C-alpha cells in the first residue's frame, strides 16, 4: 500500500479549512483535517513543504510508525501547528486503512461502545429572553445538552455570545456563536472579570428555574480566570448542577487546577488548546479534571488521542472532544468514530456546520436523538467535493483578542 501523493486542500466554504488528501498507488484516497483556526496557512505550509515529500513511497498501513517518524523525526516536538499537521496525516491513514478493510473506522477501534455520541450545542443570548429563545431553538432541533454563554452587563461583546456582528460569518446569518472574523486584523473585545463573576451565577439560576433539573448545561470560561477566581465560580455554580465548567484557567500551569479542585465539586473540562498527553499528565494523574477537551484534529490524530483517552480512563476521566465549526467535518467524523468506540466517552461538542460546509464535505455522520453517529460506510465517511471546494478560496480570518478596560491584553 504505497503512498503515491499527499496534497493539501485549503477551502473556505463559510470559514477556512485545511484538508490533507493522501492517495495510494492503487488509488485509495484518505482525508485528514489540518484546520487550526486563524493560523491555517502555517499548517498547510508545514504539510505541503515538509511532510508531504516524506510520505510519498511510504507504506500507508504503517500508521504508528508514520506517527513516530513525524513526531520524533522532526526533532522539534509538540505545538499546535506540528500536532495538527501530524493529526491530518494520521487521520487520512486511518481513513485509508478502514476503506481498505471495508469497515467504518470505529470498527477498527474496537467497535461501538454505545448507540450514539451525546452532543452539546452552543446556546447564547445578550439577555435572558434571547438566551431562553436560543436554548428552546436547540431543544426543538433535537439537542439534549447545551452550553450556555451570555453577555455581561457593561461589556460590549463577550466570547461565546452571538451578536449581529459575530453572527454573520461568510455572509450567512447564523445564530450560533462563531468567533473567527474575516478581517485584516483581529477584532478586539473587552473584559472585566469582576463583572463576569457577579453576573454568571444568576444566569444559571434563571436557566435552571426556566428549564428544570434535567437539561444538561455546560459553560465555558475560556481561559480567563485565575485559580482563585475559578474556584469561586465553580463553587457559586454548584447549585445549578453543571455537566462541566470548561477552561477555567489558561492551564499551561497544570498545578493551578489543584487549588480549583480543592474548592469546588463542579466538574471541570480542559484542553481544547492542548496538543499532547504531556499537557494533561498531572491533570489526569492527580484527577484534577473530569473531561479531556482535545479533538482528534489538534492532538496528533486518532492514534495519539486514543492513547490520551486510555490514560484518562485509568483515572475515570472522560472524553469531551472539541467540536466548534473550526473543526472540519473530517475532524468531527474522526472524533465521532473514536468517541463511539472508547469506553470513557463523555460528550461531544457539535455546532451545526454552515450549509456550504456540508455541501463541500458531504459527511455521512448523522445527528439524531441528541447525538451523532458516524455512519456505516467504510472509512471516515466524508466525501470532499474538490471542485466545489475550489470555488471557495481562502480568506484571511482571525480570532479576536481581548483587553481589560484599562487596555491591558487579557486571555481571550
Ligand atoms: C469551544 C471553543 C471554541 C474556540 C474556538 C477557537 O469550546 O467550542 O472554546 O469556541 O473559541 O474553537 O478557534
Ligand atoms: Mg472552549
């Protein structure tokens, strides 16, 4: 199974995506997601200039060996660009192996451990009526779990809240929050932690009161708090029974989570910006978190995320794979195959992709009963329409940056 070529496809059907296509000498094609929001072209160049030439002539079946060759062989390890590029290769090779085996990928990973993968969507609102409306829309479209983000009085725009400016991506009005904007420079948002901490518990109290005890609720603090602020928020939210509180601190310093953990029983999820098991080592071993947020796309692929999740399973830590619209349908498909197979699946994030995204990628995964199932066809189950993809050229886009009211740059 010699690899004949590896090509990088950059397309922007609603937003930018990087896809690696690997073709074997006998014509089997596999796809891998290499999308890194706001830094897409760095991964595209890494793949095109440094990785693709190494793949030609290799045995497509040797997935573990290729992973180690790219990880150790580069000498320079880790980092989001490297690990996203390795993930694209790894995912494409799993797609090929499963197609050759004539099986959906999850079967090669051990088979289904459940009927489907519970997902959560993104509800948001600038005030309570708008938030309730967004939660209702999610429930009506079949979601059984929602992430709740709200505006903070006094702050103009806040992460996670659809506003008229942020709701328009690629010309499509979307209610979902989508942070990357097509512009020459990042937008700037402002932040005030005290205002946020005063406001958020009341919002969850109101939402619980309105929607009752059953609804699965989540919240993302997006790396903005210090450990002591995070501990306070976790404690304040305990009465509202969150499924998780996400990314409370930046967490480059894993030890910071000890303090948070000592003070709250609100479950913690972390790691969408992590890229290897080493980022999780202390967090998992010391049971400082409950959910691993890495998706296949940013953590070195199916091979590497499987190892992280197996390690996590020893400590009763579960998966909570990242799934905003900046993970392409190829990446979502890979995550859902893995999620269906592992025993310690927790929940999968899922923002409905834009219509043009679906037309270009044609994924076979299906959303039903509040969950995703990957479909039964061999491989990942994604059919990239490359002619259509070519009609959506790359457009520069950036995630916003954040400043405190006095102008200091703050975690976004
Ligand atoms: C999430 C994330 C995203 C990120 C985005 C950045 O929990 O879904 O925090 O909304 O902000 O993926 O590219
Ligand atoms: Mg997040």
